[in-house]
C-alpha cells in the first residue's frame, strides 16, 4: 500500500525543481539548499491541500530529569567487640 498519494508526489517533485532552480524559499524567506528541507516543504504543501500524506512526526517531549539526591552516609557500626562483663 502506497504511503503517499499522487498529490504529495507531485508537490514534492515541484518543490525539488524549484530548489534546483534556486527559487524555493522557506518560511523565513531564505533560499532552501537542503534536499530534506525541500521534501518537507513539498509534503507540508500537499498536506495543506488535503493530499494523502501521513501526519507529521511530533518531536519527542523531553521529560525533566529528577535531580540526583545526595546519597546518605550510612552510620557505621563500631568494629569494637563488646567487652565481656566480668
């Protein structure tokens, strides 16, 4: 079963051509040079237009680490032998 639809394939193809020509720009207005970024833009456009594209993978949420608690010092038992009562 195909993961992406025809609309998605067409959009990615279109954005790759724009990237090759040097006319593809990202949201901030900078030229896109990365192949991966061009593919991501194409998929996002296809998603907006209702094409068959899986949902974006969400970034993993970092769970706050617990602070390491200092280890408690164990009370050492004395090594002296109890004196025998006389």
